């Protein structure tokens, strides 16, 4: 991993250093006019950046997919170069410079402005491409592998008092699907201290997985999904904040051919039975904003506790996932984007739970940490598919 970080540092730093050094050489030592020197330096640095990214970075990462689009790269480079030249020329006209240090400082300001323009344009282009890929449904696909029609994964922490009722409600809501192919309920006890696992067995769960210590919702969902046997796999919360009948339309969309179906509390047709409160609503919006550091498609609701997958897509995503905490939803959606899976949203009817295991400050800090880790892992190749896996690394 250290070697990868070094290579990425070179990719980031070398073009910038070449840009500044060449400008100083052409302007201060060879006497070129400022605009021509700057344009030449920017052109050389842009070509160097493109070549290095083609060689070093991982093109399955949605944030560097532009290396497959040379004409897009060229257009963005021209726009950024124009900004660079204009800012540098304006600083010179306004303040002038008498030393190499002053020229370098002015160039740093110009590079910062150009980088902002480049980032905005790339993000716009990549958002459009990523959303197009996600929304591309492949019709008439064969069913995913699996012994049953569907699996429902329920992560549970100290839920002994209600897990039996939850299982019964899920079975009742999914009875039509069970009659047409079989449905299993998989409960994952995330290190409970109140006998949740025993209560789940007594309540009729088909599988009960026990994690020896509390690791987080992401770890629990991952364990359950990887053990699921259904051709479609969904997870929902033990408190039934989303009534189990809402699993049915999500599972049916998976059977239509979608790789991933996510519930959205911000869908125009979504309903919230009781207000979430100003603080919790603000927290949800902040999380969605933070997720833009990782996600390009910017779905309306990353944290909804109801999601469904084709089993093969679920095995791919959760086989690569690493985050144990609440940021696992963001990691899952990043992997969906990265590997070119199809995704659609469905509205949900949310009923706020009477109690919650979420602690705003503590879990908010952990989420920020995990978002940084996701970007780090993404940039250093941790989410690449194993060699010889036979799977495509996203749309080519």
C-alpha cells in the first residue's frame, strides 16, 4: 500500500512541479512573454498528468474515468488553461513581480483557480456518465444464482424484546413470494447482550449469525448478505421503521433486472409518518452532502435502511466492502458506481422508531473518518477486483 501511495503522490505532484518549473524557466531564464510561457507550461503539465494517470491510477475508480475520454480531458484542460492564464496575467497587471518567488506565488494562485474549474467540469461530466450507467437496465437477464427466491437480512443489536415480532411481520408481508419460490429470514446478532440470537431462533429465523462482539451495522449486514441464499437479497432494520410490505416492490424491481434497488426517503412519493426532528433531518442532509466526497451520482438518500440486490451483485459489492459502521451505505453505493451496476430508487414510507442506537456526535465523527477511508481505499486499489475473477470492472 505504501508503494501505491508513493505513485499516487507522484501523479499528483509531478505535473504541478513541472508546470511551475517550466514557467520559471521560460519566463525568467529564456525571456518568453508571460502568456506564451504559461500556456506552454500548462500544456506540458496537462499531457504529463494524462499520461501518468493512464499508467498509474485505477480506471475503474469513477473519479478518474476521464482518462478514458481524451476529448473530454482536452476540452477541460483548455478551459482550465484559460483560467490559469487570465488569473496569472491579472495578478501581474495588478501587482507585478520582481522576484522568482513572487512569480511562483502568483502561479500558485492561478493553479488553484484552474484546479477548481477543472474539478467542477470533471465532476459535471462524470456525474452525467455515472448516472447514465446506473440507470441502464439490462432487460431479459437470466435469474441470479440462488436456492431461494429471496433473502431478508435483519441486523440486530439488543433486540430480544421485538425480534420475534419483526420476523413474524416480515414472513407475513412476504408470504406471496414465499409461495412462489421460497423466502428466508437471516438475522445477524451484532454482539448483543440480551439473548437476541436465542429470541431470533425462537421467532423462526432461518439463519442466525452471531458476531462475537459489536462491530457495527455495516459488519452485520455484510455477514448476513454474504450468507444469504436467495436470488434477490434485501436488508431492513429490526425496528421496522420501514414496514416489511415495502420489501416486496424492491424485490420485484430486482427481479425485473436491476442490480440494486434503494429506498429513498426523499423520493417525491415517499412518506414520513412522524417528523424526524430538525436535528435528525439536518444530520441526514449533512450525510448526503458529505457523501459527495465519495459518490458521483449523488443519490437523494444514501442512508435509507432498506436496500435490495441481485445476489450476484450483492456478492460482488459486499465481498469488497470493508466499512463496519454507518458509512457502509456510502461504501456500498461507491462500489455500485465503481463496478458499473444498475441502480434505481423506490419511495418508502418511514415510521420513526421509538428508540435508536444512533448517537449523533459519536457516529458523525466515525462516519467522517470512514468516508475518508473509503476515498483512500478507492485511490489505492483496495476495491479492485481480484485478478482472474472474470468480472468486468465497470462499463468500458
